[in-house]
C-alpha cells in the first residue's frame, strides 16, 4: 500500500526525472570513450574539478539512484 494516496508512478524520483534532459550524460560518456553512463558518472564524481557543474549534478544524481 502506498501511503498518502499516491500510486507507484508518482514519487520523488519520477518528479525529478521529469526535469532531466535525457541522454546528455550518455552522449558525454560515449564522447569520452565509455560504453555506459554509470562508469562515466562515477569518474565525474571522483574527479569533479575536471567537469562542469551540470555534468557533476547529473552524475551525482545517477550515482545516487543506482544505490537503491
């Protein structure tokens, strides 16, 4: 049972995903020689000084949702 009358599709994650421009991190990963976005996101999180703020935020978001 979902508390507070919500359904499975409505949650914080789905609301956050509405505002994400899809495919940009994947495109950046492929440009840098990665086949998937997650390893590239972990690289950005471990070396944030080399990347833009937008790339850092997208990467941190991806790493955070993969932990669940």
